[in-house]
């Protein structure tokens, strides 16, 4: 049996992964060209904007002195532990709310109110309650990322095409069979869409949490660089956060292709 290649594990065939790589590479090149042109000819104040080469030098410097490894370890650890917990809680809560309309009507105002509160207003309270360690970061990431998953899961499960449900019932499918073979597969792409939104919010949450209380991490490094007017170092960690977001989005899209390959085939 032929061994599965890496791009096939991501749900892509050979032509698709090459086209995707070309598009992404072109986007990055255009971004850096525009950035470099702007920094050299339009915004020449180095306190406001620096060329990409200065940012790369800042990354190399932090790599040599070990700061990059330390900050990356702290931020990635906080995300890797906290975000999956938020996704699990969000999906399970969304399933419960989609199955119980009365409970959903009671919970909806609370969910909307909690989701509307800016995390920057609550971060100091979590730091005061839980301290400067991991617990406060965990709570903040959970708070900012769980609601998009809850909403996406509930709406997706409620929006399942009734034609499919009626067809399953015509074959005497039980409620659990309808859920596992009709509703859940239909909802998966939309749930993962909510997870992608939640991941972006989790990155914002971890930076805000590290702004208010941390001894390492990307947010801590950005704050320290800003206070020292080191624009190159500040932007280097902003770029690294962007890379984290891009990698997370690519992996979640790959997960979607794995769990719902029918959707890719339908849209092609």
C-alpha cells in the first residue's frame, strides 16, 4: 500500500497543495514588498515602522539570546492547554442548547452579555483573583474563545436541512442515529468555522493576559519592546502571532477536510 504523503494527510491532492502553497507564498511576498516600500519611502520614522529586514534581525537576536524560545514556550503552552478545553466545553454546551430550546432561551441573554464584555476590562480582575501564573491566562483564554464555539455549534445543529432528517426518519433512524449520521456531519464545517474564529480570539486573549501580568510570553515581550521604543522587536512578535494564527487556521482547515470531505467535493 502506498504511503500517504503529508499533503494527503491535510486532505489535499498534489495539484491542490501546490496551488495553495503558491497562493500563500504570493500573499506573503506581496505583504513584505508593500511593507518594505512603505517603511522605506512613505513612513520613514523608525519609531512607527521599520523594514522587514530589521524585524528579521530582531527575531535572530532573540533567537540567539534565548528570549524567543522562552517566550514561545510560555505562549504556546498557554494556548495548547487552554484552547482545546474551550473547544470541548463550547461544543458540548452548544449541543445541549441545540437539544433544549427552553434552556437555550434562558442561557442566550447571559451568553450574549458575557460575549460582549471586552476582555481587557476583565483581565486585571482575573490577574487579581488567580495571580500571575497559568491559572489567570487559562481563565482569560477560556472566556474569550468559548462563546464563538458555543454559538457556531448551536446554530449549526439547529440549521440541519430538515429534508435529511425526514429522510433518516423514513428509514426508522433513532434520535441518536439522526444526530450522529445527519446533524453532526452537517454541522462539522460550521463548528470548525466557529473554532477558527475562537482561535483568533484566543491569541488576542493570551496577549492581553500577558500584558497585565506575566514574566514571559509574546504579550510580555511586546509590552517590554513598546516601553523600550524597540519597534523592530515589537513587530517581530506581532509577526510571530500572525504566523501562529495562520498555522492554526491551516491545521483547522485540514481537520475540516478530514472530517467533512464531502463539503470540499460539493464546492469544487
